[in-house]
């Protein structure tokens, strides 16, 4: 397995983990009070957008040639830090 494939798998696993956390937030919203539901729904909307950004970055990586993907790593790492921060906030 190439370095690119290993990197993609690692990033996909992180996206899957974040998706599971997002699903938990959605479940919390359904059992919360009206005010809490509004707040959680806004958080879910933001997090869904961040996950979509991550998926787009992975798609770009997948389309990149074996030589070009190394140059994309900084942008991907930056996107992952942004997503990570959104999930902490």
C-alpha cells in the first residue's frame, strides 16, 4: 500500500469518527428542550459543512497523482485542524 493510500485511510477514519460524533449530536437534539434543540441544530449544521469540506479534500487527494498528493498535504492538514476545532467548540 502506498503512502498516499495510507494517508487517505487515516483521514477517512478521522472523518468517519467525526461523522459518528455528529450523529450523536443529532440524537441529543431530538431529546432536548426547544432551546437546546435550536442550539444543537445550529452546531450540527456547521459540523455537517465541515465534514463536507473534509470529504471534498479527500476527493481532491484521491484525484491527485501519486507525485502531486504530497504538495496537497499542507492544505489537507489545515482543513483537518479546522474541522477538529469545530468539533471541540
